[in-house]
C-alpha cells in the first residue's frame, strides 16, 4: 500500500512544500528524498559576502572623505565669506551692467576735487590748455549728474575720462624754466634704444643676495656725493635690509675697496628698515620703501636722520600686495623709488586704481618731505617685471626669456599719454630683475640682476 507523505520542507528555488510517495516496509515508511534541492547555497553566500565587504570598504572610504571634508570645511567657508565680502560692493554694479567699483558718491567727490584743482590752475595760468580742461570737466559733471537718474552712461567710461582729466591737470602744473636748456635729450621724444651692458659686475656681497638695488648718485647738482656709487642688498629673506654701502668713485666701486657702510635701522623689523628692492641715492640721502607701510623713507647720510612721507591713494599696496611680477613675482617690490631729470618719483599701485601703476612725484625742500603730484595709469602692476623713469616718462618692462627683458610701455606725465607699442630689448645675464633705475647724470640704466650688477646706455 502506497503512502503519501507531505514533507513540509522548503525548496531553495520556489519555497513550496514537496509531495513525496513512499512504501511501508517492516513497520516503517520508506521514501526516497532528493535533498540536493535544499542544500546550503554556498556559492551565492560567498558572492553576497563579497558584495557586503565591498560595500563596507566603500562606506569606510566615503566616511574618510567626509571626515577630511569636515576638517577643510571651516577654511573653505572662511575663504568663501572673505570673497563674498570683497565682491559685495561690486554686486550692484554687476547687476546694472556697469564695470567699475567706483560708486557715484565717490565719483562725485573725486570730480569735485578735480574741479577745484583745475579752477586753481586756470586762475593762475588762464591759457588755452586750462580753458579746454575747464570745458571738459564741466561736460563730465553733466554726465555724472545724468548717471544719478539713468544707467545709460557706462561708469567705466566716466572713470577713464576722470583719470585722463586728473592726469592732464597734474601735467599742467609748473615745469622748471631751465628744463629745456639743461636736458635737451628730454625733447627728442621717447628712448629709441638701450645699449648692451657697459658694466657687468658681481655684487660685492656675492651672488647669494639676489635682491637689492645699486647705481650712481642721481642728483645733478649734488656736491657731497657727486661721483659716489652705492649698493643696497636685501640680506634678510631677500626682502629686508638695514644698510647701504657707498664708494667714493667708479674705480673704488669696481675694485670693491674703500667703502663706507651706513646703517639706517637697528633690526630688519624696525620701522625704518627697508622693505623690497628699488631704492635710490639722490644727493646725500637714500630714498626707500619703509618697512610694512605705505611710506617712503629718506635717510640723510650726513646727520643719520630719517624722514617719512605717506604715498597718496586708496589702499596703497605694500607688504607684497602689488609686487612686480610678469614671469615671476619679485617679493616685496610694491614701492619703487626712482630719479630722473625732473626729480624724485615713487612707482606703486593702489586698490583705488584697481592694482594699476600709480606715479607720484616726491619733493624735499630741505625741511619737509612731500608728495607734490600723482598720475594714474591703466597698466596692471603685476603684469610688469619692473619700471623706471626717464625725463618724466614712466617705462615698464616685461620678461622675454632667461637672458632678455623688453621695454614695452611708456606713460608720459607731461601729456598723460600712453604708448604700449614699444619693443626695446634689454639684455641680462640671469633670469630675475630685482631693480631697474635710470640715472640722469650719465644717462645710464642700472639693473640688479639676481646678484649681478649691470649698466646700460640709454639712447634718444
């Protein structure tokens, strides 16, 4: 007699009960059961186990990345907040399609000061040029008034016009009466060529001091240091210095003998220490950029006194804010002191002029140290490898290759005009140019070239 047993065993495939037939033998029910269908799925288990392990590894990796992100998040957030704060003043102008950070209120203030200056110059001179300036500033005032009620005038255009008028007003100021007879080369136009190096010498401090400045005393009528040569190295981190070395004549300089060392600060962090290259010896005083400030220092070689003047402008760059760059930035070269036939100059950049070059004329009358005139250019300072002044004209250079620079730009303070089509080659012996300055007494250009001292003849 056949017995049917219902085995309540689950199949791995369909999870259904199986019906099995059997026979009774010796008082027992005997049936044949195929147990392979209920065997443990080891292969599938291993596959699932591998997936679980892989998932755990992915989760652990993700957790590590999240932890790293959390560590960097405060820094990123701080940077975003800083950038947001810096861009906030520009947002309205950007929404309105304007292209300048100068607000209408500040624009009006600048224009008001310009109107006062031009009126003063016109009262003193009353010539065709001052009459033209008066008419132009009046037109600009009407344009600004229209800007208060409409957005049809591009603020960048007005700002460029304002810069042009300010430069023109500065150029109208007095020029020495004997300037033409004393400096005839200045009326031949821009420089036409620069010679190959006429002097090549390693700094007396050695090639390891790659930043500094040097040259010949630059004041035409100076008596005390008339023929002196000088070297000013930046011996602390190629950024700061406290001394200047003088040689009484060219022969002593070339032989590195009979020198005099002058110290103008007790430490590299002293308020009177020098910051950056580009100093100049003018008469019996060394002019240089004062430590971590917007000031120019004047160190008197005779009585060892230091006088200061603060450079004009909104946000004058210092402490590596606007150094010379182009190929590679020269650390702390924010403020550049220069001399030419017209006197002393400071070349720098300001936030107010969007990091573009600014030129200010300096004056020392025997008692007071002042800034007398200022011009703004449209040339970004960090796009320039160095600059110098000749006959009241600003010349800027750019990197060409390891052995050549090029004078590519000129800005004439007498006319306010720019020329960016120059291509005057300048040979060098090393890559970096720490300082570049012109000397009106011999019409030579002096370069501090990574520890090498080079001089060139300027040709007109």
